[in-house]
C-alpha cells in the first residue's frame, strides 16, 4: 500500500508542471562550446605542469546563467610541441636560440564560487595572443563622472586593443614599458631578463587568454518556463539592440572571399526592455562576407565586413512550442569584436573591420638609426690619457649589437668594432623593413571569437556595401 501511494505521489509531482501549463527546457552547455578563461598563475611549458585559470565571462544556457564569471578551471599541460618554423626563425633573427615550444592545455575540473565542483573535459588548447589583467582591488574608486558600462565583448575588445597598442609601445622600448606601467612588476621583470638571454626557460604568462572547448556537454537540470514566456522568442528586436555571440567558423581578411557564409551563435540571451525573451542562448545567426581585402605592403591593413540576414531559433525551443522550425529574416551588423590575430582591430559604424596600424611604429627606425650611428662612431673613445689608453667605444658596440641580436649580439660585438657596426646596421635594416615596408596587419577571427552584433531596421545608405539582404527587418 505504501509503495502504491509513493508511486502515485511521484506521478502527481511529475504532472504538476503540465497542470500549471509549464514547459520544461533542458539547461545544457553543448560539446564544442568554449569556456573563455585566463590564467590565474603563470605556468611552465612542460608536460604535467598544473594549470589554474578563471572564467572571464559567464556561461548561459537558454535564458539563464549557469556558470558565473570567476569560476575556477583546473587542469594541466597535456603535452608540449615545437613552435612553427617561421616563429622559430624570427626568434633566431632576434638572438633567441631557445627551442621554442607550445603548451597544449586541458582542463578537467570546474569549481564554482560557492564551492561546488563539476568534472569536465576540454579539448587541448593553446594560449591566445591576448592578455587579460585583473582589475586592481587596491585602487580607490574614481570620482570622475560615471560612464556607461561596456557590457559583453565591447569592454573586453577595448581592453584587448589597448593591450596590443601597449604591446607595440612595449616592443619599441625593448620590453621596459610593460614592466614600468603594469601590475606584477617583479614577475615581468624576471621574464624580461630571461627573454634577453640566448637560451632561457619558457613560461605562459599570467593572464594569458584561453578558449577551452568542451569535449563533452555539461547538464544543469531543466528550466520550467510558462507558455506566455515562449511567445516572444523570434520577434524582431528593437533597433540598435545588441546581442553577444561567438563565431562558428574562422574568418580572416587574407583568405575570405565575397559571398562566403558566416555563422555565429548567440552566447547570452537577448531580452526586450520589458524583460521578454527575444533570442535565447543557442540562437543561430547566418550571414555573408561583403568586403574582403588582403593586407598589402607598406603597412596597408587588411579589411573585412560581414552582416547577418537569417535567424534560426534553438531546436529545443521549437520542440517546446510544438511548432515547425521557422526561419526569420533580419538585418544585423558587427558592433564590436575581439580579434584573434597579432594586430589590433577597429570596427566602424557600418560594421566594417580593419586592422589598426600604430603610428608609433616609426619610432623604432629612428631609435635603430641612432644606435647604429653610435656603433659606427669611429671618434668615440679616442680620448687617450698620458699612458696612451682609451675607451674603444664599448658602449656604442654594446648598443649596436643589442639592437641587432639581443644580449648575444651585445656580447659578440666586443670582439671588434666592425662586428658591432654590422649588428647595428642589421638591426636598422630589420626595423626599417618591419616598420615601413612590410605588409600591414590582417583581420583575423578564430572559431569561437566573441563579438557584439547590432540589429537595426534602417535602410542602407546609397552606395553602401551592405549586400546579401534576404528581406527587410520585421
């Protein structure tokens, strides 16, 4: 009798959502979805080295957050592999003879801020080109006028662009600017000293960004949703609404062609001003490339532009509403993005993307010219004392050798003033080529690159290169 009553009670509880008119939707993070992480501590590039990282952005499932920002990811370096030949050649040309390696990292555990732990497995991944710096807790709040927060990728992209501009300045100052202006000065100063040696240990810097794709899906139960809350999804968002998304296929200005398909998936739900769900997480956006130009010599940058015209709602939403899959037309352009290449990018008002060329790059040839001139100064050190001894231009040869071949060049240059001159002019030639004559930066977006996409109903201006519209926004 007790068993029969227990079974009836369980059946009654399972029917409660149906009696209340509610629908259950699974809250899952699919396999392949990336976890946007940054290293909490620097790691050694050796197999088995422990890795600890933190989640930069929260992760959503359908209409709610399931993994908050700050979640700790624990893993290890699975293996190391040799760097590419071109990267190795560039290092040798700069006087670094260390056999460069790349660390392949896998994460196996997620620890939420409340202490809960989830077992997971991610695909092996390497660090990205960007460095994330945690906000300092010691700084007092500024008394300046408040500014609107940069939600989503816009704020991250601005910081990434700032980091890369700072990286250009850092390169011009031989790495000292990064040490003087940024936190973790002791750690970076030690890294700076090691990097100047012809052979040195290798680390992945603290703050290095990782996009770790899930090998297996993660389940977080189900969400009970009222039918009234499922009526709004699929309606046209208000003009200038911005949705956070990630790219599903890699794009770059070097290989992209007009008409190439572009796909992105919504990574955070979009709500209306009255908090009605418009596009849940998992909504698919499809568009095309409308402008693609390769970078050219004399630092003329690459250009890329694409837009979205089609919206497909997640399959679980269509099943919950018991309707056939619907294809929605829209008009959406890029608002902001985090580039994946070494060059920073900028996004114009029409969604066009172009690699940014720093004006400070012209400082490097001037500095190299001064160092080469100093190394070739035959009159330096010719002030003899009564004993007939003098300074054989040690400082000039040191600067010239260091300009062309790092600390190794500075040491070898002491053997002869002609060696110092040769290294100095080599550094000058390389600086002039890389700063003036070389190709400009390419626009690069790796798979899972994050971006902000803006919806609108405005008609493109006359002469606009916005193409491929399948219909006006509804």
